[in-house]
C-alpha cells in the first residue's frame, strides 16, 4: 500500500559544483562534434581538480581524418564552459588552468555492435536498464522536492551572473524536505542551502539574508512556515569552492540529474554521451512516455522501465507501473507506449530529433522538467503523444 503522509527529501547542485563543471564540459564537447557531424559517436569524460581539467574518452566520425582538427578545439571549449560558469579563482581560473585532452578514436569493437550495416538494424550502444517517471505534483509533472531544489539554485545563478548579487560564487547545493499529506506536497519541513561566497567576513546569517528572498520567491506560497528549519551554510565559511575545493568527475550526480530519488535510476550517467548510448536516449524516451501517460490522464504517477542489450535494436522489455493511481492497466500502457513510439535507438533519436547539439544546456538543474525548446532542446518533455496514447488503449 502506498504511503499518503510522509516527508521526502531531494537535493540539487549548481552549475558550479565540481561534478557539474565536468558534466558541462563533457556535454559541450559532445555538442561540438554533433554540430560537425550529427551521427558522430562520442563518449567524453571530464575530471577537474585544482587548476587542472582532464578530458578523455572516444570519438567516432565517418571520416576519421577530421578527428585531429576537431580535437584541437576541445581546450577552448572547456575554457569557455569554465568562464561562463564564473570561475576566476586563483586556483581554478578559465584562463590559467591546465587543460589536457586525451580523447581518441572510438573502438572498432564497440562500433561493430552499434553501426547499422548489411541490412542489420542499428543496435544499442550498451546493455542496461533505463527508467522514466512522471507525477502530478508540479505543472512539469516532476516530483516536487527535486523540481524546487533545482529552481532555487537556478534562481541564485541568475542573480549571481547578472551582478545583482555580487557576493555569491558559482558552487552551491540545495536540499528540500517536503511534507506530504494525502500523497500531495504541502510544505517545507527543512531547507539546506550551501553556497560559495566572496570572503571569510560573511557569516551564515549574512548569506541567509542574501538568499532567503530568492528562495521565498521560488517556492509555492505557504510552503515556508515558522516551523520550517533553515540551514544556510551550516559549516560557516564557504569561500574555497569548485574543483579547487573538491575534485569533480562526469556522471557522479545521476540522482540530481533525474528524479531526486523519487523514482528508480538504472545507473547509467547521461553527460558526454551521444544518443546512440541508450543510457541517455532511452532514459529520455522513458521520461517522454511516462510524462505523456500522466498528461493523458491515465494515471497520477507513472514509471516506465526499458531494457537493452548492446548491438540489439529492440528493447528486451518494457515495464509500466502506475502505483494504483490510474484506471488504465499497466499491461495496457506497456502495449500502448510501444505502439506509439519506435523504441529502437534510431527510432528514439528520430522521433525526438536527438542528433543535434542540444546537450550542454542539460548539464545543470536537471535533464527533466524543463520546457521543450524551439531548436529541439528538451524534446522529450513534449506532451504530443497524448492523443495517440488515448487511441491506443
């Protein structure tokens, strides 16, 4: 039986968090290759620490002779990401940190399992399980704790970059604990906000005075009460931040990237991977399907699981769960989603138009719950399958 009254917590991290710096660079490198060749195969990983960034992984192009020329651009791409995020610290500065590029040509053994040839459909880039989830807690059909944890940090980044709050620095984390009554979020029991700031002269109370108005602006009216616990920079000083304070690595914030722990995660990271990698594309497809099921009124909550094998084009399984929140049987939903969408790797990419440079923008503040954009960004957030799903059940 599903619990109706409880407290649930999710966290988010800002674009200046060390792991998110790495996600941003990896996705910017991916976008750069997709601009040159939409069918490029990319798996880019980034590591960052004090005054150093290392980028590794593999790239596959139809004309391998072009690879050297394209790789020459990688260092400037990394520096531009760091500059835009806002790092100009003595020990981590976009102009002075050392950037090492170790990207190389894609393994032929991986390519042979993925490439379509000899009348063989293109296969998945790896085995794995992927989950998508949607719930009627926010207009974006996202779990409320992660949605608002992202929104707080996104707002603080806006006022930092605009110059409105010049004492704030890029590295930050938020955490929200929400009280649920009758299965619906009704208020914040505690909020944790840690943000890097300019100098040691600023106390936790000083930082709270800066950030509290923006937090109140973002959260629904009435969610913050006299009983809400506030923990702003609870350790005190937070001046040394970013990769100088803690090393970063691509793919370490997968729960932040998805549903904040409110739904399962298959384990695969997204950033730096081209859409032949079902870790990314099938997770996006599963979210797309789950969101459309909820938008169609078939359920208040929906979980979709897909599974794949490397080199095999069709999913090995499709699973749906509505947690007893709808009138349509999960088995009927499983059939319906397969009838309205080709869930092969190529089918996903074509329906969602994923072979485009749309990934750098996903690297912070969540891959889901964002508005679809005119150039195809966040296409998996559209609800254009609603009518087809209704006809299919």
